[in-house]
C-alpha cells in the first residue's frame, strides 16, 4: 500500500476517510481502536502509542497493524497526518488563500476551481455509504417525529435551503434561527425520537456542539453533515456524512454539501411522494391565489 505523505492536497484522504474505506478489512480489535479514535477525533491519536492503545483497550502491536493497513509506515507518520489535519481544520481564510496561492498552477482560477470541485465531488461519492444515506433519508421521511435543522455562521444558508424544500414535502419541520441565543427555546419543543440535522464545517462552532449535547441529552437523534476533517459533533451523531470542501480560495466550497442536500431532498420526496405531491398541489393553489409569480 502506498504511504500517505500529504493530507493538505485534495487528492489525499484524511485518516478518518482511510478508516472508513478500509474498515471492513480491519480485525475486531483494530475496529475497536478505530472506533475509539473516531469517537474522539483526532485528539485520541495524538497521544503516545501506549495511551492510544489504551483508548481502544488493545495492545500496541494492534495499533501498528492498524495504521499499516491504513497506509502508514509507522506511528510518527500517522500522527503527523493527524497534526496536519488538525492544522487544516483550524485554518482561517487568509492562511487557506496563501496555501493555495503558493501552489496554484498557471491557469485561470475558474478552471482550477472547477477541477477542485469535481475532485471534491468524486472523492465524496466514494466515501458515502449508500446504506447510511438511505437511513438518513428514512429518518427525515419519518413524519411521526419532528425535525429540526441547524447550521452555523456560514452553513445556516444551506440549512435554510434544506428547510425551504423539506417544509413542502412534510410537516413539522423547524429551522433554528441564525442567532444561537434563541436556540434554547427550540430545545423546549424537542422530544425523544425527534430528528436534529446539523451542518458544521471547519472552524467548528462551540455553540453548535453544545446544542448537540443538550439535544442528545433529551433523546434527540442527530444527523451531521460535515467536512473531511470531521466536526466533533460526529461523536454525538447517529449518522454522519463527510464531504470535501477545500478549493483554491480563502473560503471553503459548499458545492458538494449542496449536492448531498439536494440528493437527500430527492430521496425523501420519493419516499413520501403521495403526501408530498398533495402538499405541492396545495402550495401551488396558494401561490396562484396570491399571484406571486408571473404567468407566461
């Protein structure tokens, strides 16, 4: 297996992506160690090899066997990849721009951006488990429970986009307001078995994590859409989808995240088509009566 050397490039997988890709090839003990790392990612893997082994209640040889299966020549290389990921996940727009600018090929930015976006989509699709995707769609389509949607400073707009579509498809959809000071009021309406779908990408927000903790304490099921470095909320989530977001810009890209959102909308619409089509017809009647849109 080729050794991993550069996790800052769009063409390389993160450690958690390698774990998911090779999970079925791991032994029971190795899976136990991998699960303990993902539950406290990436911090658990930054301890000494002895302490890391203790987190999974395995031996140090098990640690070495697992990381070799993931493509690393030794524990130092494995830890360096985790440290690089941690640095990438904390990058601000200025450092991200400078890193991309330093290695930018001599071609128009729109072409570089397109290549990065296509690569992001391709790699994300190889990482998404169709079974997990279907389970998430089924949770969203469960009209017996309320659904809440939450996003952060940047991702709130994507949360709003999902909310706008899903409220046509089914009842009892709630979007958390942009101001986190109002989120505690939403907790009052959350019951065990309700669904909370959250968006959290790098420069992970403490308000989102704390809200996820409080929601989980109330028995709420959490689904997370995050990036390749994986938000800490993943340790609280029933299901997570990791998408690639890095592009030649000071800002991260929402293209692939939006792709996943629209795919989920389509899947839920298909599952609830009888109810959804009736609601759509009612909505069209309301819109026609208000004369909101022009007729050709």
